[in-house]
C-alpha cells in the first residue's frame, strides 16, 4: 500500500523531465504536454529564463516574514494592476487561498454575507472556496458548508436577477468555467452582471485563477467582457510552475484589509515573487499576447478542418480551449496518452486543451494528428 493518501486518481506515468511543451517518462517516452500542469506552465517546462530567475534569487534570499517590507512584492503588485482600474494586491500560495481572501474581503467590506456563484463553477477545495463552488461532487461528504452561498445557472439572466436581494455582498464569476466544461460567459450575461452590480451596489469578484495571466490572449479574461471587477483572484500561470496566488482589488478595498485582518506565512516569498515577475515581464508584452491569439485562431481552425463539426465542438478563448466530444472523454484521454499526448478533461464530455503559451504551431499540428487519430479512426 502506498504511503500517500489516495485522494488523486493518478495516471500510471512517471514523468522525469521536460523542456518546453515536451515531457519524458522514466522509460524515455516523449509526450506533448497539453495540460501545462492544468494551465500552470505559462512558459513551458524548464524555461531557461525561469530557471535563471530561481537560481539567482535562491542565492540571495528564500524566505522572510511578511512582517518586513518587500519592494519586490510592491513591484509585482504594480505590474499586475498597471493600466487597469485595480489598485492593490495581496499574495498567497494558491488559487483556493486567493479565493478565500476574496470571500473574506467582500464580506468584511460590505458587512453582508450572501455571495452568488454559479452552477458548474469551481473555486477551490478549502471550505470557503468549496462552498462557493457550484458542483455537488466537490462538496459531498464534508458536512455543513459555509453558509450564504447561492448557486444559480450560468448564463441565465432571469435566474440571476431573481437571486439578487439586499443581503448580497458579491457575485463571484469565472469568465470561462474551466473545470466545469470550458463554458464561456455570454455577452448578454456579462452585461447583466455589470448592470446588477452597478445598480445594486454589489461587489464583483472575478476568479481568474485559470483564465488569467495571458491564458485567454489578454492579461485577464475579464478584459474581453464588459466587466470591471472589484476583486480579481489569480494563481496557476502567475508563477509559471512555482506556487503563488494573488488577490487584486480596487482602491476602495484598501482600508478593509487592515493589519491583522488576513495573512499568510509563505505568500509572496522572495522565490515566488522573483519567478512571477519574470513570467509577467514576458507574457504581458503586447507581442506575446498577440501571438497567443494567433495560435488560438490557428488551433481552432485546424481542429475544425480535422474533426467533423456534427460530432465535435470547439469552445473557449486563447489557449484555454474545450473540445466537446458528445461522449465520456476519460477513455479518449487514456488513448491520447498512449499515443504521446497528455490531456485533461473538463466535465464528463469535454477535453480541455491547455498547452504552454509558448507552444509552437508544429506542436499544435502534431497534437491535432493524435487527436484525429483517436477521435475519428
């Protein structure tokens, strides 16, 4: 019996090294990694610029308490909020932690407790984040959840309007529900949310843990919708593989998180900040963002050519794409793995396509050849 708990359904592949989009198992077999550690490896495996950033910082300082001043955190926060309506940042270690911070901030700032989230959403597995999540399979077996979360159907304006009352502190939204099936918020729904928040004085929390940091072809996915969130949460791609999360907020939020209201031992440590700053210095460049969009368009065009439209659908934005298969995808993911392509699902019948943002066009072509081989042959 393993010395590990069995809470992961692990695949029988032991990966030992990687470079860019390619990884290798202990037998030397090569795979194209179109999981990116589930939207984490923004710049691919073992990118030299990140290796150097870690090496240089590791020779200076690994960890200090957040009791001390950190100009490096200041710089990272300034980079994240630059040219946005946001003003301040808080650093932690993961997306769930960022969402916990957002929930606390929204409740404390408004003095209200109800938060509206959406069915099929995913916000994490800590108690607050799990309670916010709109999937019962994530919540089963853990007893009473944190109260005052309302889950309404995604992209349903009527249901959302019916759920709003004077007790609502915030609406918590994923612009694209990654875990829930790569479901994209409609323009109509985005406008309805913006109107409700403005007219009712309700805060808007946008969970960009999976969609942020250039994954959808803009710095943040909310920039592609008519939304101005009060709070934004980040993780995954921010550290390019090194653990770091962040919560951003508008200037109005500043006084609510006064000393002692929230904290973390490891959040924003020098190693994590150095890596994240290096990631942003590259992926926030306009030319890099344009290239993500070009690769996305190419990927979708080639998928449409390779797969019959009456059986498969492509959705999503940037390099967060979902391939609707109309059948259970778990066996298909196993077949792809055997053929040298690593994939992850999104719900029961959608394959999520999450290559590193540095993926090449040739690697996209190679992945499509494998996909076509297992899906239509």
